[in-house]
C-alpha cells in the first residue's frame, strides 16, 4: 500500500510567448507554435532557482497534509539545473521545511526523469521499513542556448510528492523502468547550455523508452490503455506525448487533463510530475492513472496508480495549496530582454 500521501507544485508567474522568442531570432512563430504545440513557457523570477522551486513545492505538499518533521526520513531532489555543482539542494529543502536532521538526502540527476527516480527510491525505503515518509521532488530552471530550438520550450517549475504507506491518497500498484545508453541530450561539466542529438531525440530516444517502459508495465499488470482513466507522459512539447499516447492506444481525453505543456513549457525533471499533479487535482476515488516519465541519456519510469478514498478524506486538504490550473492562471508576460535578464543570459558588469 505504498503510495502518494500528498503532493504540491510551484510554477513561477512570469511567462514568455513563442511569438516573442521567434520575433527576436527572425523565426516563423506560427510554424514553431504549430510544430511544438506550445504557446508560452514559464520564466523564473530573478530570485528563483531549482532550490527555491523545490522548497515551495514541498511546502505546498505539507500544507495539504500535516506530517511531523521527524517522520520525514528521506528527501531526494531530481534536477539538471541544481544551483551548485557541489552542494546538495536536498539539504536546503530539508532545512527550509523543518525536517529533522535524522534523515537521508541526496540530489538526483537523470535529465528529465530524475524526479520519478526519486519516487522509486522513496518507495523502496518505505517498503523496507527504513522510513515512514520520503519526499521526492522534480524541479528545474531549464536551460536553452539563445536561438537554439531548446529555448522555445525550456521552462521553470517543479512538483513534490510525499511517499508513504500511512493512508495514501493514491496507491502505486507497480513501477518499472526501461534504460539504455542513448546519447540524445547532454551537457558537459562547465558548459552553460546543453546540446542535443537532433534526430536521436524522438527515436531512439523518447518513443523507444516510453513505449518500452509502458509495455513492460502493461505486461506486469495485465492491463491495457482502456483500464486507465488518465495517462500522463513526459512532455517536452505537446506533440511527443500525444503521439506516444496514440502509439500505445490511449484516447486523447485520457491524456489532456495532465497535458500542461502548451501553457507551461518543458520543466524537465518537473514535467511528468506536474502533469501527474494536474491529474490528481481532478481525480476521484477509484480513478486509475498511468504515468511514464522520460529522461534523455536515456530512460523511462512507468507507474500504475490507483486513487483512494483518502483523497476526499479529512486528513488530506486538496484546497490548502494552489492547483496546477491556479498556478498557470493570471501570468505576467515579459519581453525577450527581461526574459534574458531573468535567465542570466544578460549579466551586468560592475
């Protein structure tokens, strides 16, 4: 009965549209928007980074369910934009939320699936009896070089999930992973921006791994897409998850509730987790959710999840923290110059 006991999300309020980025680089904004299915993306404020996003997401999760600090036995933060190369983000999160020092903590890095890897780790620790609750976070202030294709979608945001076996709001029935050494995306030490392998991004990257993990989960659980009420995929753009859903046999109405990328952009380690959170914002007891993340390099984690009666109980207050829809509402739009300043692409010389 290990599962999700609470969850929380944080998304910065600033946005930049695809049209504004395309205007600066002389690109066809309509073609880019149609090709990616993304209209705008989130932009961090000047004082926001992966650590602050992770803290806010964790605080939101703990507002929905009161958990004693000494009961948190592990914190894992998955990201590819940790503020420090040598200093863990997870320790900062633990201190900020008042967690006891008697816990294990670490930063994870596996491109866009580091957060779901943290969920799996917390599951194992809870099932073994080593901890009562663990917090897994996927958060990023995603990087994209000026003028590069990544710049149109690389966004900021994160989600935190409290994993435990004390009256979970959603039970994780099964999880499995599909992993290979596929160099479709990378960033070397000391480089400011990642590079991508172009034709490798779709196949043999995204689609091979998402399908591999998904079909393995179907086989283990004896299920088909028709057995699920909702489906969530990693969403680097709107095109890939919709295509993956069709390839596997999911209907569009199963994926749309968690498909937030058109208004958010790609939050990397937070992408599939924010999609799951948006789905949980709407889910009812008995709903079954299919989730498959993807991280370049490359691998996918798949989950079979059933929502329990606890999501509607007095021990869990869904209204105590903003929903994903509320966080996406009322954005503040910025021009490219302000966006570049916020992202550190323009640095003042002193």
